[in-house]
C-alpha cells in the first residue's frame, strides 16, 4: 500500500493513475530516479514518541505510522526526505529529560552523516512538551517576574555537548547550527483529527508547491504602528495588503494595519480577513490564565488595554496560512486547551507555520515625529522572517536568518538579543516554504548554518537596584552611586517630553559590562499591567535605546 503524492489518496502498488485526482503515479524505481536526477535532496527527521502520542490521541501506533508515511511520501515529491525517529524505541518517555531526547537525536544525526552520507537539515517534532520535552533554560536577565525561557533552539545544535550550559554562558552561537527545528504542538484536549488534518494540509500544499502568500492581514497596538509598517514593508511592497475605498477611520486603521484597542474582539469580525495567507500581530500578550488573546493599549492616559484578537478568530481562517506574532507569550501552549491558546487554535485549524515567543518579548517604540523608524529584537524576527519567506526560504531557514539578523544589527550582544533569539520558536514543519518564489534565491542556498562569530562573549550583568520592600540592595546601591538618580531624572524627562510617558515605577537598574570594556546601564520600568520599558544609557546618561515589552 502507498499514497498518491498529489492528494494523499491510498493507492495499490500496481495502479498507474490516482483514482481520486487522476495524477500519474510513479513506481518506487521511477520515484527514486526522479529525486536522484532533480534538485539536491534535503533530509530531515520527524522526532516523536509513538507510544505516548498514540495514548494521548487514543489511537493505535500503527495508525500514526501510516499517517506519517503519507506525510513522508508527499514531502519526497518536494525533494524533502524525512524519516521518523520514535524515541520510545530507545526506552524514553515524556518524563525523561530533554537532554536524553537530544542525545538520541544527535546519535542518529551522526549516523546519517558519517555512515549514510546524508546531511540532515530539518527536525520536525511531532507533539507538545508532553510528548517530546521542551528545554527550559535560565533567563539572560532574570527578574522576579521571569527567571527562565522555554525554547526548542537546543534541538538545533547536535554537534556539541553541553548545549544548555553553552547557551547560558552565551557561548553556544560560536558553534554551527546543525539543523532547523520546528514543532507541531498538540493541545491538552487534542484529538486524532488535529494531527491528521495538519498532515493532510501539508499533503495538499504539494499541489501548489508551497503556501501562496498573496493576501495578508495585520493588527497592532497604536504605540507601534510606524514600527509595524516598517516590519511589514516587503509584504506591503509585494501587494499582499488590501486597500480600502473609502478610507477607514484613522482611529481604527493606519495605512495597512488595524489598530487595537479601537478594534476590539467584539467588532474584529467585521474587519478580520478569514481568507488571508499571512497574519501579523504586533500587540501585547500575557501569561495570565484568563488572557488567551492579544491586546492593544490605549493612547489615552488611563484607559487601559483591550483584547483585539482571540483564538476564535484564528480558528475562522479558511485557508492554509502563516502566523507571525511579536506578542509576549504569543506562543504559549503547554498544558493549554485548543481554545485557550492563539498558537493551538491556529495550528489545529488552518495555520501551517506559527512564529511566536514563549516569554516577554521586546521591540522598538514609535520614535518622535520626523525621526527615522528603527526596529529591534522581536521586530527584526518578524521583519526578516516574512521577508525571507517571500524570498524563497523554507520556514526553518527564514527563522535562522531572522535570528542571525538580530545579532548582526547590534555592535554588542545584549541580554535582550540573547533572549529574543532563544524565546522565539517555530511551530510547524520547518521545511515548508511559500509558493511562487525562486528556486535559486539566495535564501534557498543556505549551506553554512552559523550565527555571526561576533556573538562569542558573555555580557556581565550586575543588578544595581531592585524595587523590593526591605531590599538592602535597593538602599545601599543608591547611596553608593548618586549618579544613578541623576540618570533616572534625565530618563523620566526624556520619556515625558518625547513620548508623553509619565514617570512610573522603576523596578530595576542593571549595569551591563561587555568584553570590549564598554559599559551601559539598563533602567527597567513597569508602566502598567502589560507594558515594561527598558532604557539603555551610557554611564554618562546618554539614552541609547528604548525597548518596550510586547
């Protein structure tokens, strides 16, 4: 028994044409010849635990194997050669550490490379943290509200031992990234149909040779509308964004992007494009159990934030799509039900690729009038990922290039750079790409998977001040360095004069000491429930960068 490479229909081995779609079927020998004489083959692993997955979905392991065979057969006709690794064969359960899972993966990788002469490029994890554990690493700037980061990036480095220790020492990115990793998470209440539907959507995309990016929808917080337009620039130039005539009220719409809180979840149905192929959200997110959607903060003092998009809207999408979000906790999914997570709701319906963060994400704020527009951290991830998808990269390549660009655009690597690269993860098949792009684009010819070598030294971070009742640190350090208070006054004045931000609670002051001898201060402010500001200054108080939480 085999499967039609075009539509996924089961076919007998002696059939020459598919009874469902009519396409000519290749024999195994012909299929091998087609792949051998075509473009260079790319190889990948599907990493899962069939025993745990079958138990979760209440099916037999053989049923999952048959579905994966369908997927593998379909991807071969895009010259992507997957094979699956069942970690339960190695005696592993989801309760075992991620290091043990990585060890099995790395051993298989070495065998493929040295004994089969196959360079593995993609790792596609099937299952959430309850099937294949997601690594948790120490935060690069730990505080009372965030001390660690969930990340799959460690599954992308298979040639080096002690990858977690290297990452936490800021050393990992000196080494080559060996594979591009993506994960298909399954909700706490996932059913067999969720897995089956995703795989079948992958098979159907073979008909169009990828996902067509011909229509897009965007929504943002009004404080970041100019930054969002800059992030979307190449999408806008590709004419994916619709225009409206007559023009929409500027309270609700800025150029090509809808604005929240004026567009709330109660009215978003009137503007949400259910036929879009690309969704971009530059909005606030939250780890509060009661908040599953994304929010926008009012530009009017004291009016708070409102939810502008919820899992319900992404579940309404009609066509296979990509979702890119800069929101804090925009990709939270562990122990969540389908309807309680933007990620799970999207990927259980029509979303093929989802880019989002597991922790608080930081990006640029709109600059004062006439200032140049700059992007930072989360903005760069979104901007470069979407651009590279348009250029012909696979999703895995696109995220790799976006992560690399975060480092390339800063002279010294900051804690927020490291955080951004680590916390943004790819969900979905990392070998998927957009249709209608050049097969010979620079993006599709990536061979050396190395993050820039400048990222080699750790920034030493000293906590000079913490707003904590009874903290000796908060009183002694202020008395020792009165200059810190002068810098704070300068920052408060700057924020109010240029951004109309009134002084709020100062939570931390950090001293950042770089290997080249350079020093900076980071002042952390809590503005409200959803917004934190990081202001980086020189030792003399010159403001160098302002970052906002998403």
